[in-house]
């Protein structure tokens, strides 16, 4: 069996790693001149900036991969008990992440806290229900507006009112089908807080992880080599990956690129229906890196909708990993799709002004990063996945076929590699895995 991997972001690199470690003949192709996709770290004036994810969780799958690559010594671990805030009514208010925190937070009124305790009496999720409606029904309007909407919506830069539960909350729906109360599950999670994987990064930033994967498997990963087409080789069910210089025959193709790009690459594949992938919506994001000397410790804050700010939230990189006064402000999302069309100077001025309004400190702008379509919306457009059909030997492994986030990408890559090895060549039912953000 020979496997061809399209894309050398974290998913494609992890798939390559796990297949190579299992003795499979694997080759990966990446259009960019650097591995890692949206995971990118640089230094400006000696300060480390993350231009994609700001941190990851040291889940068992991530820890095992770190050890495989022998980069545990480069790991930076933050305190997972550090506070997270929501900016609401002109102040930073702590998000309850423990039972004592729930009792003391001023983000929720006493009435709202009592309303949350009534969650076990509410009905399970309903087919076709939107995430916003479910959370409001479960926990009340105040908890939704002050906690759920800024945190859950902030993950995707989306409006939970546009996110059907079957696409955005499938794990939650499964819990409900098993008869579990969301409140009971949450309380059990809080009681086992010591078991929650800590947030981590690396001394030279998160790009150290894809760079280590690339260095381990450099002979099999071809940068600056975009795949132009995927087609039937005519040789007993094999596939051809076509580049500008050559074509490579493989038995199985693993496609890890965004939906619209995957649809174009797979357009000539027989017995495939991939046009619906073009309908998947991605939300834009802008990262503005700021420098300010503060004494804050914590993850940072999200901004409640309705506040007089355009900033979605701010990560306190300095408070997490002692990043020399660096903070990362986020703008854009579903509510501001034109954000990437603004000038860097205008975006820097806006983020700086709003950071000063919240933190009371004047920051300097270090860098502006525009990501036009990076956040999978998991909104109503995700129903298009129901119409995607792929032939045997073609697999999608991406943040629209499973959960987003680096740990989830690594876990999916390992499961896929195990399945491909087990089946020899036929990926079977892994072509469109369960969508579980």
C-alpha cells in the first residue's frame, strides 16, 4: 500500500508520521514553502508571536507525539487553573471554571445561577435545533448571553443562532440521548479539574511541532509542490496525484485541505460528489499582536456581544507563557466578514485603542495577521457534507470532517492511520467521519 497525503498542515503531517511509523509507504505534498498550515510562529523585535493557534492542550495524543519527536524538553506548560474573563458592562468578569468560581463570579446573577441549577429538568436537544436556542432553553438567557455566546461562539467566530446542534454540538446531543444532564456532566468535569490537560506551547512557539514532524519525515514531505489534480490512474483502482512536474501513483489519497480546495482537486475523480464542499463557510479572522507591560495572569478575555467593542477577544500570551509583554487581539468572525479588507494600520489602531479601553494600558502594535477563511463556521452550510460522496481509496481528514483544534487533528490522524493499516487500502467508513466540534 502507498498513501498520498495532500497538504502538510498539522493533520497531513500527523497522518504522514503515523503511517510512516507503521511502515507504510507514504508521500505528502504541500503548496506552501513551510509546513504547518495555520500554525506559524515568528519573532518581532525578539518577541515570539503566534500567527495561528495561541496554545494547545497537552492531551494524551499530543503528549505521545511530543515524546515520539523527542521535543518534550522544549515544552512550556501554563497553569490550567489560571482565570479566563468575559468583558461585560465595562469590566472584566471571571468565567466560572470551578464550583467555588461559580459561586463567587459576578458574571452571573443569583437568579441566573439558580436557573442553571434547573437544567436537569429541561428537555434534551431537538432535531434541527440551533445551538443558541438549546443553550438558552437549558441555562437561561443571561447565562447564554454572558458566558456561552462569547465563549462558544468565539471558538468559531460564529453566531450560535446560525449553528445547528447536529453540526456544532454532536457530542452534547449524544450525552442527552444517553440521559445525561449537562449540568451533572459539567459538575463532574469541574470536580476532576486536576485531570484536565494543561495548556502548552514551545520555547520557539507552536510551529516547533509541525517543524519537528517535517524534519522527522523530510524525505516523504514535498514543500512548494501543489497538487493540481487527483484522478484515476486506470491501474486497478490506484490514484494519480498530479503536480506541475510529475504524477505520483498511490493506492489511497488522504485530502487534508479546506473544503473549496478539496472540491476542486477532486472534481475529476470518478463516482465522487464533492461540489457541496464549495458551500462550506469559513469565517475570517485578524490577529493583532500587541506589546504592553501588564501584571495580568490568565488566559485572557472574550468580549460579550453588544459591548461597544469590535474586538472578539484577547489572549494574554505573556500571562500564560511569560512572552515578554505580548498579547494577541482577535477581530472578524461571522459578524465582520469585511475585516480582512481593512488596512493593517486601521486594524492595529482599533485593536490598540480597545485594548487600552479594557486594560488601561497603552500598547504598541507589533504585527497584523489576516486569515481570510480559517475558522470553520459549523453553521447551516455544514449540511452540505451530507451530500458528499467519495469512492474507495479517497479520504477526507480535516477540521470539517471532525473536531477543530490541534489535539483533535492529531487524534484523527492517528485513528485514520490505524484504520488504513488495518484495512490494507480501503478506508471504509472513515471517508466522512462523525462531525464533532
